C-alpha cells in the first residue's frame, strides 16, 4: 500500500459496516479535528456514494458551513469528453468506471496534497452541456479543507485504489434506492430526456454503476445520510481557530 509522505497509513478496511453519522454538527467537528491534527495545513475529505445519493449537495453544504477555507472538488470533472466516448463506443453507458480519466483524477489529488504554495486548477462538470470544463475550479493555498466527491473514490482497482491514501478521511453518502431513483429520473428529465428514457437510464446505467459503488461502502470511515440537514449549523468560523 502506498503511503503519502508525512501521513500515517490507513488501517486495513474492516469487514463490518462503517459507523453512521446523522448530525451535521458532528460532521463539522470531524473535519475540524482533522484540521487540528494535520501536519501540512490541508485536509482532503472524500465523499463517495451511488448516483443520486446526494453527494454533491452534501459536499456543497459542507463547504458552505465550513466557510472560505473550504473548496468543493468533484470527480465529475474527469468525465471523458463526449467525442472521446463516441470514439471509444462508451457513450451509451456514460458514468461507468471506464468513462472517467482515473489516472488524471489521481494525479490532481496528488497535486492538491503536495502543492500548497500555488493555485491548483481543476476541471468542473456542467450538466447543462453534459461536458467537463477545464480549469474552472481553483484550489488556493488558503484552502485548508478540500471536499472531494464522486462515485468511485473507494473502488479497490487500479488506478482508483490510489485515491483512498490521498484522503484524510472517506465518507459514504447513503440514500434509499427508491429515493435515489426518483432523484435520477428528475435529473435526467430536467436535462432533456423523456420520462421513459430517464427511467431506463436510471435503472440500467445508473443502477449498474450503483452496484459497484455500494460494494465499496465498508471502505469508508463513516456513512452519512444524503438527506442530512445543515440549517441548524452555527455560522462558519475559522477551522484553524
């Protein structure tokens, strides 16, 4: 197992289920404890979960609650371009493991871990055009917390198996399958598919990917509800206070 310089190795993955955290204040306390223990001034928290689980919403609310010291970094920016998927014959299952640039994603995480004295630019993903956008996210030297989210952060196969050791902590965003399907159908229809096509994609493509993602749940440090509420969280304060 590769261990990043200056950081302790993660313990072996337990066979038993990961503990659940249902309170937003407790999540923020976990992040602040990680910052307090950090030896290099930056913490990277990964949020994994199946399509439609609420990973992006959770990550954005967490970043907002932490304040300007935090930044959101989605794995979706490493979707292969649609033209590339067409050339490879994979466009009809976009979102599967091999429709992402896994090596590029790992390389970016390594830069985020190691390059604290300069801005590290990362791609975002725009659902309106269904394409990644290069260099839209800026991870600044002032960002003490980087919240990474994506389906495949905990997949134990090359090159994704290198992600876990680049995270200070990994969370799994868990949501009931029926609710995930409802969200996915709503998302796909909002972006142009018919209800029938959206339902088929949610079941056949997203559903197949979810089987792989759900199998990685026990690799997370904690499981977090995709419906967790942050409205009662106190105003952001410095994580270094």
